[in-house]
């Protein structure tokens, strides 16, 4: 039917052109942003899932930081105890040297001076109140500390609770390394006058120092087990972070190769639609030709 007032072909061509232009614009936005979800309406469910996974990924990043800091804590404590072992070994050596019958009292006194100095170093490293390590004054700021946390005392909780995962309850405890009691205490404890109860001539010196070496070794083994678990947790978290990133990418990131193909398609549709709209607008001219021939 030939009409003048209503050009159905042109209306249809305009509608198709508008649709093609909208698809071209969306494709251009996806390519320029690198994301498949430019607007929530593009994939509402996908957006919700990706946001949830993104928050989980951020929690994992925070947990990795916690674990790495905890590893640094254990390594610092182990470093101090490694030094303690060397000191104790030297103390035991001095105790043996002091038993040399060829040494006079002046020689023994020189050994005692070094023996006491090494005890001072152990005491300053471990720290504690007078109730813990005796003496006339406690060591309130011991050398053995990490970010203000004393390494060789006891806590009410029995250790440090470390968050090793992104979900509630994913925790582990690094047990206290309490060297202010037991065998080590026998080496560093002082009497009420501030003198060490253990000196180089004590009959129990060798035994007490040997037991202290064993105590430090035991604590290092326990700390090493905690560090091993922390390293495993860090590795697991890194793998989980990688897998989450892959899942988020599949939801949100645009496939450039595929989208480029779609962009070329929409571009051609817009060009052809424009041409067809121009052609459809010429249709009423046939009516004019009929009128001219009448």
C-alpha cells in the first residue's frame, strides 16, 4: 500500500538503527572499560556475585598480611633464642674452664666476670618482674620484643591468636614462649640483693646450663612448628586469592577478541541501517510519481 503520512518502512528502519547504535555503544563501553558489566543492568546477578567475591578477595589479602606478620614474629623470637643458645654454650664452656686446677683465683674471677655479663644479657633479653626473675628491679622493657609484644613471657590467653583465613573462626594460636620460669630461670634468677643465685663455681652450674639449653631447643622446635603452619597458611591463601581472581575475571572482564568481533558486526549494522533508513525515506516519492502521472 502506498501512503504519504505513515512510512512504516522508515519507522522500522529507524527502530533497527537505534537498536544497532545502542549495541554498538554498549560494545564500545565494554572495550574501553575492559569490563563486561558496565551498568548493573548488563548482568545484575553477575555483578552481585562478583562484588561478594571481591570482598572475599580483600579479606584474603588482609589475612595474608596477618600471616606474614606472624611469621616475622616467630622468626624474630627464633633469632633471639638462637643467640641465647650461643650464650648458654659459652656459659657452659666457662663453667668447665673454671674447673681447671691450673687456674688461680684471679683467672677464675676473670671467667666469672664474663659469666655474669652473659647472664646480664640473657636477663635483659628475657625480661620479667622481680616476681619472675628475682633481683631488686625487674626488666620492664626486655630486648626480646616485637612491635611492643614481649617474646618470652606468658599471657592470659596462653599465646597469640592469628587469623589465617578470610572466614570467621579460621585462626591458630602461637603458644607462649615463657623462658621466665623453669630451667632458664635457674640461670638468670637473682636473690634479694641483686646477685645471681648461679655463679661459675656453683656445683649445679653445668647441669642448670645444660637444662636451659634443652629448654631453649624445645621452645625453638615448638616455634618452628608454628612457623611451618603459618608458611603453609600463607601459601594456601595465595592460591585461594589467585582462584578468586580468576573467578571474578570470568564474570566481569571482557573477552577483547570476542567483543572486537561483535563491535565490527554492530558497526556494519549501524552503517547498513543508516543506508536503509535513507532508502526507506525515499519510498513516498513513488506516490508523487503516481500523482504526476495521473
